[in-house]
C-alpha cells in the first residue's frame, strides 16, 4: 500500500530536550516536505526537499532542522524544543512535478511543556 | 514571499446547493494552485489542482477556475453532500516542487 508514515503520532516533551520526528514514504517520490498546522494559521511549510541531499527552507524554518540522506526518509529535528513549537506536524511527499505535497502523513501532535 | 488569502473562513450551505471558496495570491510567479480537503481529525488530501496555463479544470462535482490577471482562483463544489463537510485549503506554488504557501482554510458545513 502506497503511504506516508510518521512517528511518533503523539509526543509530549519538555523544553530543550532534543527530539526527532521520522517521516517515510514508499512511493519513490522525489519531493518531501514538512508542515505545521496551528488554529487560525492553516498549514505552514517548514522545510522541503526536492531530492536526496537537496533541502531548503520554507516559510517557518526557525528552530527546525532536516536531512535527506535517503530518498524515502525525511526526518524533522528539533534541537531545543520550545513551547511555541507545540503544534500538529504533517510530513508530505509528491511524485507530481511542481507540487511539494501530494500525499500527507497522518500527523504528529507535539506538545512542548 | 508569497501570500495567499482565502475567503470565506466559514461557509454553510444546504445539501444540494453549490459552494464557492475564493483565494487570492500575491506573487505573479506562482503557477500551480492545488486544493486540499481536511476532514475533522484527518490528514489533508489533495482534491484538485490547476496550472497557470489552464483557466478551468473540472473533476465530477468539483471545479477550479483561475484568473491570472486578477491573481485569484476559486473552488466550486456543486450538488453538495454532507460528506463534503470539511476544511478546505487553497495553496500556491511556483511549480518547481518547492515552496508551497497555504491559505488559512474554509470550514464548509453542508446541512442535510
């Protein structure tokens, strides 16, 4: 089954404790990206990747890191989480030229205390 | 950077009526406009998209129109059904698979 997976689905952590949210797709897609969703603000792009070892900042990259060492994986790293990073995070992939997000993962709800 | 405005923020229609959601964008270089549907507690789903070389695209009960000169695009849903109830997001991209900017969403309620 073609899919985008994320782990963990739910996470409660404390300020400053490094964490990684994994994202994986099994569709051999070139494009992958990360978004955060906050009430009233919609979806905002954090980082995107057009291929292995090619990543760039979206609209809200501050406080986040990414890496794309393999085509199927695109982890999101929070080196020192803060309460304002409490949000719902979505990973997405796309095999459609020109579109960053064709299929979304199930989401990760992160709470930073 | 790109800015996408979406209206209305909420929309309530009677089952069987049409619904229209409008978006405007600021960057004339944007040339790819996808629409997503997000049901309560679920992930967003791509429902239709349009490129700037096309003025209108239709897929069964949904259609999207684009006016490049005015920099606005719209989603039209005809013969609405209760299962159309969801939040709809428009987005704009420069079509190279990179930055994707979303509108703030429209919550559509279809009354049976």
